[in-house]
């Protein structure tokens, strides 16, 4: 971001942290979304920001009914009442 600031360019967003959870093929994610919750919270901690400062999330988003439901539950757990206002989109193929 420093380079953009030096060039006096408007900064629209800053990538602060990334976290991943391991996945094993053909193994369903835990229905409570605990793994995804831990990953999102760890990314927030690593970035040094509170989840209330996050306004965009890129989940796995494989468009599989079970996985999407788990990720939705995890987002609601981490962001609470704000979950509906956090932008979410996936770059998965």
C-alpha cells in the first residue's frame, strides 16, 4: 500500500491476511462450520484487525449445497448481525 500512497493514488482496499483450512477430498466439512470459524478468526488476528473491520470475504464457494451451508453458518458465527452486510464472493472454479 505504501507505493500507492506515495503515488497519491486512492486506496480502495488492502489485503491484510489470508488463512486456509485443509480439506480432504470426499470428506464432508463439519456441519457446525468450526474449522471455517477458526480460520476466519485466525486471519483476523494475524491481520491485527477486529472482525467488525472486515467488509469482504472470499470463501471456498464450491457451490455444493452442504459446503455452502457450512460456510454460511461460519460467516454468521464470525460476523453475527453484520453477516448480511459483509460482501462475499468466491473465485473458485
